[in-house]
C-alpha cells in the first residue's frame, strides 16, 4: 500500500502540490461529496416513495428506516477487515455503482406502477450496506492520498462535505420528490452516486493490490487484529470509549429532546425543524476551524475544550421556559454551538486516528471505532424514552445532557489531552 510518508521529499520524489492543487484529492472530495448527498437524500426519497406509492404507515416507515441503518451494526467490523485487503478506490467505485443501480431500480419500479414494500426494503438494505463499504473506504483512502501533516486539512474538507450533506441531503430529497416525482427523485439520487463513481475512478495514484481471497477464519483474525490494535493503543482506546459514551448519551438525549420540545415547550414542527437544522451551519464552521486550531493550540487542548463546550452547551436546554419567541432563538444558538464544537471534535479525532494507525490497519480501525460508537446508540434511544416516560422530558433531558459530559471527561483523563501540535507517528 502507498503510505503517506512515501510522498515526502526525503523519499527521492518531489513534495506533492498543495492540498487543493492535488488532482487526486480533488477527485476524492468531489466523489465523496456527491456520494454523501446521494446517501442522505435517499434516506428521504425511499420513505417518500413508500408513502406516495404504497400509503405506508408510521410503523412501516420506521421499519424501512431501521432496515437501512442495520448494516452499520451488522457489517462494520467485517467491512473494515475486507477493505484493508483491497484498493480503496476499487471498493468506492463498486459501492457507488451498486447504489446507483439500486436506486435506479427503485425509480424504474415506481414508473412501472410502484414497487412493493419488500422491494423497497431490499433497496434500502442494499444502499445501507454499500454505504458502509464506501464510508470505511474513503476514510482509509485519505491516508494513502495525502501526507500525514495534511490529514487535518483533508479531513476538514471531507467532513465539511459530509456535514453539509447530512443537513442538505434530506432537504434535497424532499424537494426533488415534491417538485418532480418520486421516480424522478430516485433517479436523481442514482445520478449522485454515478457522479461519485465517475470522479473517484479517475484517481490516478497507484495502490499496490494487497492479498485477496481470504478465507473466513483469516477474516475473523483480521477483525480480531483490528479490535486488539484499538484496545492496545491508549489514544485509539480512548477515542473508542469516548465515542461510545457520546453516542449512547446523545441517542438518549435526542429522544428526550424531541419530547421536551413538543410537550414541554409546545413547539410546532415548523419551529422544531429549523432549531435542529442549526447544527448544519455550525458543523460547516467547525470544519473550517478544525483546519486551523489544532495546529495552533495543540490537538489535545482542542479536543478536550471543544468536547466540553459542545456537549456542555446542551445543559442549557432543560432550563428553557416561555414562549416560542424566546425559546426558539436560544435553541438555534445552542444547536449552532453544538454543531461547531461537535464537528471540531469529529475532524480532529479522525486526524488523530488516521495519524497513529498504520496504512494496513486504517479500514479495520475506522470500522472498529464506528462499531463501538454506534453499537450502543439503539440502547441509548430506548433509555431516553424510558426516562422521559418515568421522570418527565425535562428531567430526562437534564440527566442525559449531563451524561454527555462523560465523553470530554474521558478525553481529559487520557493521553489524548496531552497531544501537541504535531501528530504522533503510526504505532507499529
């Protein structure tokens, strides 16, 4: 595999051009941006096809969304082991091609009279599974495309696109369905994946082909190696624990948060939507700050302070009372601040993770930490609903917001807090 260090001038080759002058990075960024837009637009397009063409009820819609999210838990570790044995470019273009065909088939079926719900479930599961492959592969590919001293800037660009897509993708999907039609919207989503396919396949930097055809026991060993590597590294172990603590508490908080906004503050859906959407612009600003602040103040100081500020601001929400004219502006400000510092943490953590991980372990480490973070989220959601039912939404929101502070506390008590402006070398 091509390591980032091999692009430096001491290897006998010239130092590559600046990040945005690097054609391969631009192709990755364009492809990843288009892919994220297609992925998050499809989260709205497929349910709307179910509603408009099948008159699906709330339970069926919930099942459709759950089927699309299940692959993260089912396949993350396996995909991490598999990606490390292939060229990341190959994995990404195949994932794009598969998702374009899946959404395209949904568009054709809708034009021919409407797909049945089982067909939409298959499409949602296929898109979700291939998205796991793409997301793990693009995170692993960045280290092979740019020098390690440019990881923060590279991640800032990629994560900024991902945050914009998370906010704008669902809105774009809904707009396409409302302005055009469900079949045309599905075809448009397929076009985003096709654009990503065309951009990423033009990446020219060569990746040597790793060994293929691993048998299942070998795959299990590779998964175990990834788990052991994360557990054995103090920095990665803390990242995994802090991620798990955050995702668990955040899932619980969001359940209580939505109940609190509607039942305690009596806000309408038109007021709740903009308040939640304020995290999107905040995340874009956080991505820009992540390109500058760690190199100036140190990665550890930025991580701990940003996590404490971003998670801590949610403690202000349970104190809100009064009319929408008072509460909505405060909610907008809180969610904006949460988006800024949350994204600053995300980008900086990813840069640290990529810097300390050897190239041959990138996929497995990314998948292991994703699995650790997202694995407890469903349990957190159930807990948030239980607390809101037993204690009332305001009390549940206060407890779950306080629980989010465990994540910055874990960072502050770990070697992460002592990281300086220069990222450490990969652990062998």
